[in-house]
């Protein structure tokens, strides 16, 4: 891992978030009708949430990612109470477009409910997976605490008290960690090499959740099975159009059971191309979170060079993203 990859990961998350805003909740057909293929920042058109939202402005995905990153920088470790307070501050500054589970849980924490009793027992959206990128860089940094599984699980449970939401955090962290480790001739990129540790991590988390006896809801869906199927049938998935692939995953909506395997599948199809991001945000569904997650993976693997200048220069509060990314690298001695 190097500094440019970490900066690319932070930039990517914000870029994908902002690029996906205009198409949020739309179908691929509607996006094509209103915007065409999305390759640059656009202002939302009569959107139910994003009224008068400027092109290139990011949303809660990036707000919450920054809250975690700034807490890690300040504390040098995972401090759940500090992360919660910074997340509440971000929410109070702007909560437009925030997911219901995250917003209501943070409001309960602000009102005095204990951290691990505030989460939504039905929470199974993207609110956890979309914000955990800083943990991947923290794990990969030299000299940091690697035994953070319990802390990550509890971070998820603060807002989403379901096994699926917790596991989604670990899957995205594992995928990002794979990218940050880099690829070369001795360590080539492949779908199987990314997905095998994802499945191992997911199974280990399921065991941990049972052993810790957390108060959470165990959902009946076979979430890990989605990734096992993706690994087994990857060649078939790789030949599908983005729209068809989204259809295989419930329209790539905000249910993490659909959105996370969709974004990882999209990333695996073209991991070295910015076209992956354009295809993802043009495919409909939860486009800002899908874009944020896939672009964080692209940036973590390829560094900042994968993002064209118009996406970097047009990003709202670009300097804030770069400042946090560099402070993060300084804090954890990432060269």
C-alpha cells in the first residue's frame, strides 16, 4: 500500500458518491432518458431529496466516511463513541438523503440511548458498507492494531442490528484491503483471488457474531451465497451488460443484499478502467452508494491516476477530501 492508493480510495469514494447522485433511485432506462450515460457531474433533475443540489456535491456516504477517518486521525485507534459523535455532528450539519436506519439510530444515540442499543433491528441497507473504507487503510498501515473485528462489528451494530449489515462491512473492508495490497506479476488480479478471502472473512464473522451473542437480527437470506455464486459463475456475469447485471441483483437497490454484490461484480469485470464507474452509476438503483463503493475500490487498486481531471477538479470540497486523506497517511505513516 502507498499514499497514492489511499488518496485514490478517499477521492474515489467521494467521486463515485457525487457522480451517482443525479440517478439515485432511478432505473437504468430513466437515467438514459434524462441524462444519457453518466460520465460527468450533473445536477439532479426534480429529485425527491436533492433539491438545488449542485453538480459534483457528495452525500452522506462521504460525510460518514470522513467522520470515521477524522476520528481515526484524532484518536489513532477505533473509538466508537468518538465516531458516533462525529457522525452526529455531520448529520446535524446536513442530513439530506440520509438513510433512515443511520439517521434514526444516531438521533437515538444523541438522545442518550447506549451505542449498542440504538441500531435498527431491521437495518439491512448500505449505511455500513458505504462508510468503512478508512478501516481498510487503517488495517494495512504499519504498526496499527489488527485485532479490530469486534470494534467493526459494534460500529455496524450502532445503526444496523442485522447480521447482513455487519457482514457487509467486513466484505467491503476485505475487498478494499485486497486492492490496497496491490497486484503485480507474482500477485495477479483475479476475481477468485479477491472473492476467496471475502468468503472466508464472511464465514469467520458469522461465527464471531454467534460467539459474542450480540443482540441482532439474523436475516434468512444467504448473503454470502451471493458472493459464492459470483465466484462460480463469474465468466457468465462478466459477459452481461451492466443493466442486465443490475437486474440480477434486484435493480442494484439500497438493500445491501443486492447492492454490495452488484458493485463488487461490476468492479471485478473491469478493475482497471474508469468505465466501470460510469457503467455502475448509469445502471440505476442506489447509484450514489454503488458509485461510492465501486470507485473506492478502483482508487484503492489503481491510485489517483484512474480518475480523469474533470472528476477530480469538479468535486465539491475536493480540498477537504485531499486534506483528510493526507492527514490520514501522515497519522499512520503511509509513505
